């Protein structure tokens, strides 16, 4: 780290105590930017780092709702509007008991650079609540969403701030949130993305993050004359991102041997394909069941309370796609994967690898696609959903998929070239951070001191 970068990082840590995930995300980005500051001393004078690490606005609010037993429940809601230099704040909402300000700030900070990489006009933001949708009735989820939006509506708008889904927020939650927003405002505009097709959603939005992470992996593999064909692939998670990554990997000829949830993981040596894939989708999308049921149905191994990486490594998995949550792959697991012959990792989730794990992948020349590049397909298609809404049109799935694919190719190219230009060829972490940062920094400087 340069003296300037180190000074800003120390300041961020001191000023934001008890936010370890935010510190981690800032550290990863700032470390990558050292060569940029060496070449552009003007950025330091403009205090770009001091400004970019401080959210433009943080909104925190009470979310009271009544459960099915008539009891009042109280959750905390929040929205971090991190940076609007290149467009309206854009980023998902996460409903999970672990949600706190540090986690939402890490996600919002990452989102700034990710959105910049898509080439679309979107600033960075993120929000959520410590509400746990798991085990709640549809009516409870609806009452919670209505209460959440009754406060959030004041702060968002199609040209101001456009939330979307994330962990615990899928089509059902977006529908309830949008219904309440429209009831209050009586407007139609893309104030939320990830909507259903009937009221302004885009084809391929549910698929976009998983497909995009797979397209990104393919681009990385191509640089070594490799592809997915007949390769074993370890995926973690079993939610939106994991489901569509599995589908796309299958289409490209890879074999997905693991899936997980917060209770454990399954190992299926023959791959999650055909009827088994259909069962998996029905299990998660219709019945909202647990991944353990897949093992029970097909008689494959289930490892309770464990993560998939070590078993994947023992079986010589070549490609890993962590698609569950932050810090779900540590140094020990990274080492095992490298020793097992891993060639590529494409992060469907946000910051799933710890800093130490990332270091191990980079040192061992594993093709490492960081989340802010690899999973940018989701927000990219959200941007396309907004474009369709603003022009009162709807594109067919082939058109959206082609645009998504091209955006992922462009992101890969931008990250690849920035890494080369700044003397770290093949390092997509540096490349993505530098390419994403420079556009936002230039926009901030052009717009004066704010
Ligand atoms: P979902 O809620 O659909 O699925 C999340 C999956 O991860 C579930 O299988 C869940 O298991 C598992 N999971 C969640 N928390 C934990 C935990 N603490 N430990 C172990 N497993 C956990 O979310 P998404 O698929 O949408 O999101 C997954 C990741 O992808 C997140 O990091 C998200 O930020 C990122 N992402 C998502 C985008 C999108 O478009 N949806 C866009 C870009 C990034 P369980 O059911 O047991 O909780």
C-alpha cells in the first residue's frame, strides 16, 4: 500500500468501528489502487479516496409489523446511498438476520465499482433488514415488505435510487414492495428491478447473475484455451445465483457436483443435470425446501453443517463458483482447492473468498474472477430492465441474453486490460478495481467537490 492509501484505510477503520466486512472490502479495493495513485497524483489532491469511502447518505429506520399470531414485531431497515457520480444509486436489498450496517456498507461500496464496470449509468447503493423471511408465511412477508416500503418510498425513485433483490429478496418480496410503493405514489417507473414480467420485469433478470458469472468464467478460461466441457464444477449456495449458474454450466458441458445451503452441502458425482436439475429447481423455487432433500431423493452424500470446498478439492474439481454469501471460502479451503488442481474461480456471491483465500488463488495463478466483475450480470440486466421500463418496451429473452453476454465479455476485457496496463497481467482483482474506480473518480472530479 502507498502512504496515501494506507492513511485513508487506517482512517476508515478508526471511523467505522465494528464493521469488519466494510474494512475488508475497502482494503481489497484500496490495495489494488496503489499503482493508480502513483500515476495520477491529482487524485490524492482531490481527496477522491476520502470521499469515495464515505457514503453520500445512510438511512436507517424502524420496521414494525404484525405476525400471524397478532404479535408486534420490530425489525431494522436501512439503505446506504453510497455514490451517485455516474447514475442513480443502484443495488439490492438483503433480508437476512445477519444484516447490519457494516455488511450493507461493504455491499454498497463494492456496488459502486461493479456498476461502473457494466458500462451503464448506475451509481452504487445497497439496503436491507435483519428480517428473516425463512419460515414466515406469505402474509407475514407481505406485511413486513409493506411496512419496510412505507418508510423507504421517501428515499427512492427511478431516477434517484433503484433497489433490487439479494439474499432473501426474490420475486415475491419485490412484488410486495412494488405494490406498496405504487399504492403510496400512484406512479409507474422502474423504482425496483427484478419485477415479474407482468408489471415491467425483464426476461433473463432472474437468470442474469448466475448466467453472467458463468460467462465470465468462460472468458477467463478462454485465455488459457480451456472451457467448461467435462470439467467438474463446485457451486455453493442453492438460491437464485446458484440455480442459474448450474443451468448455464450444464449448457456449456460442465458437471456441477456440489450445492449447499446454510445447513450443509450435497455431493453428486454424476452432476446436477436433467431430472435432478428439475427436482432441484422445484425444491427451491416452488417448495422453498432444503438442499438435504436432494440427497434424500437421489441417494447422494449430504454433509451437514459443512461447506463444499474440501470435498470438492478431494475430487479434483477444476472450477469453483461460490454463490452463497461473504467469507464462505477461507485460506485452508483455497489451499485444498489449489492442491486439488483448481484452474478457475468465478465469484457469483459478493466477497465469498476471504482476503487470505484470494491471496492464495492469485499466488498460484488460478484464474480468479472477483465478485464485482463476475457477478455484475445481475445489476447489468437490472439496468436493462430500467431502460425497457423508461421506454415502455419489452425485449425478448434472446436480445437480453445477448446484451448480458456482451456486457460480461466487455467487463472481462476491461479488467484484463487494466491489469496488463498497470503491470499485473492476469490479476482480475486489480484489473476490476482499477477499471471500475477510474470512471467513478473522473466523474467525481468533473462534478466538483461534493
Ligand atoms: P438467495 O437468497 O436466493 O440464496 C442464498 C443462498 O446462499 C441460499 O442457498 C442460502 O442458504 C445461502 N446462504 C445465505 N447465507 C448463508 C450463510 N450465512 N451461510 C451459508 N449459506 C448461506 O440469494 P442470491 O442467490 O440472490 O444471492 C447469493 C449471493 O449472490 C449473495 O452474496 C448476493 O449478494 C450475491 N449476488 C446476488 C445477485 C442477484 O442478482 N441475486 C447479484 C449479485 C450478487 P439458506 O437458504 O440456508 O439461507
